[in-house]
C-alpha cells in the first residue's frame, strides 16, 4: 500500500537503462545538500503502527497543557551531526504527527538516538507495519520510535546517549523504499517532533540539518576494535598520514571514539576511507577500526 520517493527510483532506472543500452547517456545528478528539492513534490506513504500500538495525535496547545516544558528532552535529528535529510509530514500519515526522513542512497545509513534514554523496544513486525523498529524512553513520559530499520544495534534495557547509533535506515515492514519513520510520543500520545528547539514543518517536505552531538565535548562515544594484519596501528596527532605519530595500538585493541573527521584517504582492513577516529590521545584511520559502520556516526571533531 506504500510508495515512497518515486523520483529516486526513476533516477535509478534511468542509470540502469543507460548501462544496459551502452549508449551515451547523462543522468541528472542528485544534490545531496538539497534532498527535499531532489525528491520533488511526490507524497510518500508507509504503514502505521502495529495493532494495539496506535496513538492519538496532540497539537501544540494540548502538549503545553499536558506537559511541563522543563521535562521535555532537548531532541535532535536522529542522524549524525551535519547530515542533511528531507523530512516529510502529511495529513494522511499514521500517526499524523510522525515524520518520514529520506535522502539519496540512504539504505544502511546510521540512525542515532534523538536524545538520551533507555531502550524499551527492539521489535520486528515482519513485512507489515513498522518492520524492524526501536523505541527509547527518555523519561517524563517522552518516548521516540524509529521504524522500517534495516538493522537494530541496541538491546532492550540498554542505556543510550544522545547520538548513539541504534540501527540503520531500511525498508522493512510496510515500506517500498528506504526511509526512517520517526515518532515522538508523550504519555502514549503522538506529538509534533521538535529538533534543536524548533517544531517540524506541518504539513510538507523540507530539509533538516542535524545538530545531534555536534560538540566534540558531548557525552556520545562508541567502542571500536583495531583490526590489522598483526602490525601495530599508528596513532597520529591529526587526521593525516603525514602527521606526527603519538602512539601505536596492537591488533585487537579496543578504543573509545568520541568524535570523527575527514582526513587523508587510507586503504585498510575495511576498504578505503578518509574517515579518522579520535580516541583521546590522537587519531586513527577508520579503515583499520571496526565500529559497525563505514559512515560517520559521531560528532565532527573540532
């Protein structure tokens, strides 16, 4: 019953057709800085919550009446710092106060916690409804839901910091294209999401830039494991192979990564990447560190 971002699939079909025909053909490039513009005016749709999980919707006035602003978490976009995503709200969404996020080639992109909390659901509805989804309890009656995930990387009862990776964008459940279905609920009632202090656009599609854990001094971190052919991995003062060596790590060493940044391209155990991880004493090339993702999933280092 769903269709999502037809324009993206049309673009993919065009590229495939060019390849098969083996003729000169130029496809229009997608502007990654303007996903809403690239996706056009197509209205998206997907299945709503599973039976028994439906929610009423509240407007802003009802939210003010039923909650103290002091209890509301400082929600951020559920994606790593500085990523730009198209978010769509529409009057036929279920619940109507939820929002769908999409951008080009987003299958497998990391999804992160919009605020700190405790994981309360890690469920799989199969080929219907949410598909694979995660729910986080943020206290004060606030919960967030992340649906249609390709993978889930947290477990029930786990404490997560804002910006902690909880899964990846997928197309599971009642979805025909990769995207993230996101909800905020207050005491079981779906409310309009707020990102970085601003309420999402209702109704329509617009670009949102994530400010999730953009400060390297934040509490977000992940654990990585050094994986080499047996030689030590050099820790450097900056994200460059020409930077001074400030230490070394043996194969198998576990490291705590607090932020990441782009630097010199390195070919290692996990392919070629220009991403570098800051581990407190210096930087190590992400191509030699297993974190569960090849993309940036932490704030950008200053």
